[in-house]
């Protein structure tokens, strides 16, 4: 029996996913991780108020979600001081990247990003038939000037930049990003990923300008709000650009529980402040552990720390693999020279105690 042919774009793509999840690794190793500090989730979870809102909403899950995301959209708009027409809710930033790629990318369209930057963006662009063009990081930062030059040189349609950055945790000041925005070539869309913005120093994000149709700002409830498992995020932009998302988005993509939880999370500012404090403390603890093992860290404005293992990518992978074997889930960047590092998410005290015990053994294995 003949298999039906795939689309031309899909047929040319590799059968891979951007991330191998910890669940898949647990299945392969036959046991659960003792410390899950690799996926930049918030181990501190959602607030009690959010859990109560979800519990109260659970009996209503027989109903479809509101396809307009009305209540959550209005709450997000009020939070940012913009109109609801400037907000599109989606199934996490990754889902919104997919819709954005379909909005702006034709087969062969070039899209500019940094070599080693967040890979799901590339995955979505490739799925739309786009061509990724890259520049290297500069001193562990995505480089705005290099990205602008690349877009001009390659006639790229979109630019992707995360601020603060994943996987390195570095960041730019808002004024420096605004200079990049002011220098955008005509017709180029800047996708500004601000998933970690809640953890960053004041002044990291440029002021919101919802009148500029060339800038899209992506936010999530997966990090500081502790709702990674529900998949809900949003994009902020100029009203007519945001309206275009309605043409192709999955209107039932954000489930009813996610809408309820995200709205409750946004209202609980005290919990957000608590999580930010805990993350800062965890970053300091990860830094201490690294230093006591003779390693340096990359200064971070996120909920993780990139630890420089002091050698090359294979050495860092040996460290990571040994940590995984010891039941400590961490990740590492995939592109040199960033891959000299391992990346450790903010954890609870117990998580970081386990990491502290495992790291010297992992380094000993890597040194042979």
C-alpha cells in the first residue's frame, strides 16, 4: 500500500524535535531524575491562588475554551497599559512562533537569527519553508548590530532576538534594543522574545510601542508564573498586525484551564515577587557552587545560569552526561563556542544540594 506523499516542505525536513524532554530521558534511563533543573521551568510552581482558581474551574472543563481568549486578553492588556487589540494569546511562545512564521514566511524567505539561539524559533521557520541565516554570538551575547547587518545583506524578512537570552542568560539594556528597533530595515519584522523579562534588571526591556508594525514582543506564563505545563503565552504588537493572527491561529489552542490559570497568575503580584526573589537566591547559590569547583559563570538575567566548564564542547557534554547519569537533569547549548557551558535552572534547596554533590564527580569524569 502506497503511503500518501508529504508536502514538499515537510518531506525535506529532518524527523527531529528541538528538545529531548526529561520524560524521554527518564524513560531511557529507567528512573526519574532526582533534580529536574534543566528546562528553565519554575520549580516554585504557581501560587496557591492560581491552584485554587484551577481547582474551582476543573468541573467546567467539559466546556470548550473561549476562542477569543477575551478575559485573559483584557487582563494582559490592562497589565501592560495597552488595548486588547494589541494582544494575541497563544499556546505558549513556541506556538506563537509557529503562527508568526506562517504570517510572514514564504518558501525561501530568509530569517536572521544567532547561531545557537533558541532552536524552536528555527524549527517553526523551517516548517514554513523559510531559510535561517545566522551570525555568531559576540562575547556570549546575541549581537543586535550584527543581526541588522545580516538582515540587510541577506534581505531577510524577520529577525529573532531574545532579551534576556536563552541559552546564555545575557541581556541588553532597553536603550540598546531601542537603537536596534530604530535601525530596522524597512519591512523587516523583529521578533523580540522576552520570556525571561520578569527576572531581568529594571530597564532591560525597551518601552512598549504598539504603533510600530515592525516589532512583535513575546511573553509567557511558563517561567516566572510557573505554568509551563499549561502552554500559554502572548504577543504584543501593532493592532492590524495582531489582527492578522486571527486569520490562521488555532482559535481553540489555549485551553480553558490555561486561560483561568494565567488570569489568576497575572493578578497575584505578591507571588511573582516571591518567585523573582527565590530565583535570584538560586542563581547566587549556583554561582557559589560553580566557583567552589573552579568554574566561572556567565552573568544571568534569567532563571538559569550558564556555567563555563573551561574547556570545549565535548568536555562540557561529558560533564552534562555524568550529571544526567547521577540523576541531575541539566542541559547545554548546542553550538560552539557556547557549548563550553552547561545550563542549570534555578532550583529549590534540595535540588541544588543534589547538584552540589554531583558536580565534582561529573568534573572528575570529564577530566578522565
